């Protein structure tokens, strides 16, 4: 009976993830990336432009499921953005805990910037919570 409940809960959470949009908000109000939006087939990273939060980068892919076996479903992807300023690598992941009270889905971004000019390389790590 307990196994059936866990399986049902996993299916419900997985279908929630597959059917809709997941919006994650940065835990640090002054972070570089205020929001990340993951739809069924694309991912959008938002940035602060002046006082406004606007879409900055968009990819036609989503994090893929990685089997963890620890009561959580983990989804990861690595995407790139190259322009005249820098080569940027974004490692985006999020985790959905199963059967754990008070454990909401969370996301993480590790951004590596390799600048084309004399600026030093930069690595940013940001943590996010699911917006309900």
C-alpha cells in the first residue's frame, strides 16, 4: 500500500512537471538572475535590466531527468551562449523531492563567463525556490 502511494505521488509530481510551467525565483534578491522559467520544451533565463526583470536568454531545451535513487528526481542541462563579449556556460539543475514534508522543489544555476577581453573569468552560482 505504501509503495502504491509513493508511486502515485511520483506520477502526480512528474505529470505536474511535464504539463506546465515551472517558475523559480532567486533566493538572493540581489542575484544576477532573478528568475528562471522552465516550460515543457524550453527554458528562459531572466535578468535585471535597470529596475525591470526581463527575459535574457532562451533555449529550446529543458533539463533532463537524472536517476538519483535518493527519494528525489533531479533534472540537469548544460547550455552555452557565445557572443562578442564572452563565452558563457550555464549548468542548470532542479530537484523535486518525493515524500518529504516541507521540501519544495529547488533549482541551481552555475554560470561560467570567459570574457574575450582582459576582464577576469567569472563563475556565478545562484539558488532558486519554486514560485507557487
